[in-house]
């Protein structure tokens, strides 16, 4: 179980590397009522993430219960191929909309919806998170241990989204400037971060799956 938890921490930290989600959250925190918007966004994001994890663990348990290691290997290979296939998408040039600082109030319900949508389109996080869920099923532990591992995976997947909120909590008077600087840095480096992560993780999953087959 200890080894599984370590794996969940690693998978969660990798899944948390999402410039898209952080940039959206930062943009919401540059409106009025930043913490309320951030918490609502986080709730929507987390709801989709938890639902995805629960479904993935259940489906993978059912799908691999009889097929064994061969099915696990092909799942890893499939996820690895998806990672590599997402690289051209990550390299596409995105047009940035000008951000208006504290421009207008945003309702918690809308921030919650934005969180849900952001998670749904966050392809790299989804693939890595599902790969983490697959690692849970490969461990062949009990239902209680599955739940604990999934909680750890989810918490660490959310870790980078807590950073902007921590900045606001620690430096409330300087938070606008710091968050704006963070967003500028992410806009500048998001392609390199996304492509690098997809290459590393895609190659890892392919190698793991092929090694299991041979």
C-alpha cells in the first residue's frame, strides 16, 4: 500500500501540471471576490475529477479483472499513444484575450461551471489522472485502499491550483501583481511545459506497456 501511495503522489503531481487550469483560475482571481471565485472554480473542477476517477477505477477493474496483465499493458500503450497524439494540440497557437483587472463581478455559479468545463477540456490532466487510476487497479488492493489511493491522487492533482490561492492568502495586497506575473509566465511557457510533459509521460507509458507484453 505504501508503494501505491507513492505512485499516486507522483501521478498526481504530474497531472497537476496544467498551465490551462492555472491560467483560468488566475484570471478568475483577477476579478472581484477572488477567493469566492477560486473556491467555486475548484469545487467544479474537483467534482469532474472525482467522478472521472471513480468511473475509471470501476471500469478498469471490470475490464481487466479477467484479462490480467495483457489488458493492463494495452491500456498503458493506449494512454501513451494518446499522450503523444495530444502533442500537436498542445503546440497550436492560442489567441490570448486581453484581461481586465477586476473588470466585473462573477457569480459563484458561473465560476463553478467554468471549473467543470476547464476540467473536461484539460486533456493532459485527464490522461495522466486516468493512468493513475489504472495504477490503482493494477495494485489489486481492496475497495477501501482503492478509495484512499484515489483521494491521494486527487489531492495531489489539485495541488498546483492551490498555489494562486495561497499567494492571495499570504500576500493579499500584492496578489494582483503576483498573480498577473504568474499568468504571463504561464502564457509564455505553457507550450514547452505541456509538450515536455506529454513526451515524457507518453514514452514512459509506451515503454511500460511494451515491457509488460514482452
